């Protein structure tokens, strides 16, 4: 058995912008894969009662399923990149985020 360890405080001084951008791109892209079919189903149900032909709607639905994860991933990458750059600048002034670890 190991002796109990006391919690220590650590400070996050810096994030690697490219790595954070890639990480958020993957996470946001996966969210896009989850949300795209939901958006397509909801929009199909909403337009079904209007009596319009479904052929154009199916093509648009396929486009949403393909494009939404790509758009989400691009937004995640840019957001992660900019977020890390801004955090790194601010962390120099205020010292970063303090976390407690064991």
C-alpha cells in the first residue's frame, strides 16, 4: 500500500495552440456526426406536413450529414487555436489556471 498523498496545486501555464486546435476539431467533428442525423430527422418531420416533395429534402439531408461534421470540426479547430493563443497571453499576466492534483 502506498502512503496517502496530499493534494498539491499545479498551474497550467500554457496550452499548445495547434494541439488544442486538433483536439477540439476532433471533438467538435464527433459532435457534428451525432447532431447531423438529429437535425435531418427533425427538419424532415417539420416539413413533412407541408405537402412538399421529399426528394429535395433528402438531398439536403445528405448534404447536412456530410457538411455539418466538417463545419463543426473547422470551427473547433479555429476556436481551439484562438482560445489557446488568448489563454497563453492572459496566463502570462495572471499566472494561469490553478488545479489541485493528487
